[in-house]
């Protein structure tokens, strides 16, 4: 007998996203929420991590309330059922189930990988997929540092903020936008050149007669790469927690000689003020961009208009993932 539940990750289905910075990982279980789904992460082997939906297939209790046993299984606190890598049930106390019966009991596993300083998850259950990382995020995971904030905003508003090149003169007029504020106030003009990529968009942004120019890359669905010069890139992820909360995470290649924990403290000082300036504005915006039908766009809004088209096609109109199915074992 099978029952169906709602589709998974309808806020951002079928996408890889970072979820937890490596320095924040302990032995687990670690509760987390991504795109409206409650998840639990735990170390299921030497440097191997398993991510499951945070509900036991027995009676729906939160698996994150349980404990990780020495052999790398997660034990449900309610009835003691144990789940290992891939969500496979390893033991059901008080029941003499044979291997075939145990094999039919699984918690819902979410694909995960360690990369670029974070534990990444896939917003679906398809195991035949890997995160597509730019060259600037390739390399041993421990060689990247992160910083994160939580914003009271929909993730689409955060993405738009980081691909919008005309807000720094005003939102950041006392910091990184100071150099262009006077130019904008004197009536200077700006333009953007956009190139479609398999992974998203490349945007070259110019002010005046190409006096000031900088490059932004948007990788679908939620990463912006800001280029400050050769070998100096800042990656910003807008990670949906739920409909009203977004985790904004910056990722950089570590300077030689720095470890991840040390860099987190340093990045807090570098990124905190700038992100606070962004957060003030983004948290004032209403809801999901899908509801923003009365907002006016102009030529310099071309990047966000492209993102809105992608969002309508790949999220709002996308075929929803297959619902979860579960078996009842007699």
C-alpha cells in the first residue's frame, strides 16, 4: 500500500545549493531547512555525510531529535529505528524483520556533496546529478571560506539584489558605491551587456563612456560571482530557507595560510557591513518577485528582467518533481 505526499522543494526544485558551511558541521544530527523542507544531516562514515528529510517513515517524528550512533547510523528518538547512508533502515527494535523486510524501509534521502567550503544538497531525490561549479570554486573543499547572514526576505529578491548593478551608488553610497555616487547624481548614464550561458548569464556593466566597468556572472539558480580582478572573485549564494527567510552566504578561495574557522571571523568583518546595507533594502521589499506584477522596469534592469523570465519558466511553470511515495511493511 502506498501513500503520496506533496512535491519536494517546490520553492526551488531540482537545483544544487550550498546548505551548511564546513566549520559548522559537527557529528550531527544537524537540523536544517532548505526551500521550505525540513532536513537533517549527519556523519554516516569517515568524512561521509548523509542528508534525509527530517521525518521518520514510521510515525513522522523529527529524526533531528535523535542521536548519531558510533557506527554512523541515525537513531530515531521516538521508537529507536536506525537509518544509515542513503536512508536505509538498519534496525527496528522489538521486531524480528529479515533483510528483505528491512530493505523496504527507507527514510527519504537527499543527494549531498562536500564542495567549495560547504555541504551541498540537491533539491530533489535524483541521485544521477552533480553540482556544476565554476572554475573559481574548484579544488579541495577545505580551501574555501564562508560567511553567512539570514534575511527576512524571499530568495528571489536577494538574487535580484546581487545582479543589479545600479544600486551600489545609493544603497552603498558610503562604502563600495561611493566612487560612482557623484557620477550618478550628475546625470551619468549606464549600460549593461548580457551574454547567455548554459549555466546562466554573464553581465558586463558600464557607467559613462566605459569609464567604469565590472563583470557579474549569475549561475542558476542562486549564485552571483562578482569579479574584482584576476584571481579575486566573491561568490554570493541566496539560499531559500522558506517563503520568508533567505540565507545569504559568501564563498571565497582562502588566502594561503588561512584555515576555514580563521577566515570566517575575518570575513565577518569584510562582508558584514556591505551585506547589512543590502539587507536593509531587500527586507523592505514585498514577497516573491512572481507577485511583483505592478513593478516598473527600465533598460538598466535587464539582468533582473532576465532572471524573472528564468524564474517564471523554471520554477513557477516547471513540472513539479514526483511526489514522495512510501511503502507500508507488514
